[in-house]
């Protein structure tokens, strides 16, 4: 567009300005991505520990009612033994492993929770 003097007025950004902005955005994202990965790993670890504590507590409640530890996590949700002393469900929902959803938690003979 011509101005009063006859020169073109430049609208928009120069290539250098655009490159500087892209460089700054790249630097900001580069600093945030490693923090996201470590935060996700820490969150998965905390969920796993909470699931183990939840299942352990439910297994102890089951043992107090039935007299033995459950053989599977499924026993905490359904009366698979047919016992009249069963007062469950001891878990509201199936706890998912935050690392690999297809791996389920196992309960040992002494009530210890494992994979």
C-alpha cells in the first residue's frame, strides 16, 4: 500500500522475527517435555503404590470375615467361595496397573500383593 510520500508500507512480520519467535517457542517446549515425562512416571508410581495398599487392606478385611486370604483380586469383588461370612465387595472397582493395564495384581498366600 502506498503512503503519502509514495513508498510502500510494509505490513506483517519479517522472516527474522518469525524465526526468533519459533526459536523461543522451541526452547520453551524443550524445557517442558523432560518434566512431563518424569511427572508421568512419578504419577504412575504413586497410583501403583496406592493400588497395592488398597488391595492389601481389602485382603485383610476379607481374611477377617472369611478366615483365609483371598486367592485372587476377583475374590475381593465377588463371593466366589459361597461363604455366608462374605461381607463384600471389598473393592469398588478393579484396580488397573498403571504401567501395563493387562497385568493384574496377584495376592499371595500371606496376603502380600504382587504382579
